[in-house]
C-alpha cells in the first residue's frame, strides 16, 4: 500500500487525495520520524556490531551493569 499524506484541519485528519475504503474502516496511524541518516556502509557496520554483541551475550561474555558503570570515572 502506498503511504498516504494527511493534514490536520479543525482537529481532524484530512487526506490529500480520495481514498477508497468502506465507511467505518479503522486504521492505525503512526507518526513517521523520517528514518535515520545512515549510509549503506554505516548501516552494515551497525548491523555487524549488533550481531557481534548478540553473539557475545549468547556466549556469556557479559559483565554485570553495576561493574560496567563503575568502570567510568565519576568526576568527583
């Protein structure tokens, strides 16, 4: 299905073009944030890092959160 564009007018959503659905049809609307600005190579690197992280979790190569957080200087 092609994405539709609507505008708010007097508190109602108004489609820019006619739409052929029966009266009473319910639609779930979400606000599109426009996605991200990652390039293809950046997205590939992100997915590779996520996959590697998941494999670490599965292999038990993790540490407790409190120990991880304690490794950062507190600035005191």
